[in-house]
């Protein structure tokens, strides 16, 4: 099983250290975290947690086992088709899922041959 946690937020993170640690801990689990920022807040902290600019590390320096966070600012899609938002929200999930299974050493299951 693989899980996707969707967080919709309208504000800044007030407990960044604990959030970083929670994400680093969760990076060892079969999951992706998608954060959608709604409103006009400054979402720089969310972009930092996304990990696209380098490996996210806990306050103690422990690196995330893999990138599991995707941050999407909703305001960029106000006038866009719904499909554009959906595509961006789910864009990294396939890569994250494959990354987790490779990290575990599990090969993809081959579908049965059809006759």
C-alpha cells in the first residue's frame, strides 16, 4: 500500500523544526505529502519543505530518505483549467512511489502475459 496525505493550508508554518523532523521521519514510509497553499500568505517555508532545491534535513542534520513533499500554490491556478491544478498536484507522485519501492529493493510486479 502507498498513501498520499493532502494538506490544504492558508498560513505559515509555526512549528518548522517539528515539521521538518516529521517529514524526515515520514520519508521512510510509503507515502507522499501534497501541500496546497490557499490565499496570499508567504509560502516560502512550504517551498523549502518541498525539497526541490536540495535534500530536506531535520534540525539535527538527518537527511530525508527521499523527496516526498509536493507544494502547490493554489493562486497560480486561479484562472487555469482544473486539469492544470490536478496535474501539478499529482506531478511528483509517480516518481515518489517508484523511488520508495526502489529504496526498499522491490521490483515492479510484471503483469501476467496475455494469450
